[in-house]
């Protein structure tokens, strides 16, 4: 077996265990989960939005300034249309 497969398998199993613990906690503390559900949703949305942006930021900073200029042109054109 390749070393990569072993690492992927280990992290997949670890993820499954952590998810199972989370599901158990939500079932056991149902009232608390209902009360704090909005915060969980906001946290998940923030993670889903910020992760791709953090991955794209280094590549965007390596581009010339004309890319930034073009982005502002599109924004201004959309605002003042």
C-alpha cells in the first residue's frame, strides 16, 4: 500500500469518529443544540466562504495590478449602471 493511501485512510477514520461524537452530543443535548443552532450555521457558512478565499489569495497577490484594476472597473460599472 502506498503511504498516501494510509494517511488518507487514517484521516478518514478519524473524521468519522469525530463526526460520530458530534452526532452523539447533538442527540444527547437536544435543547442546547436547538438553542445554539444559529451559531453553528453561521460558523459553517463562514468556513465555507473563507476557505476558498484563503486558498485563492496567494495566487491573486502574484497577479499584476491590472487584475485589480479590472475588478474595480467591473464593480464600478455594476454600481453606477
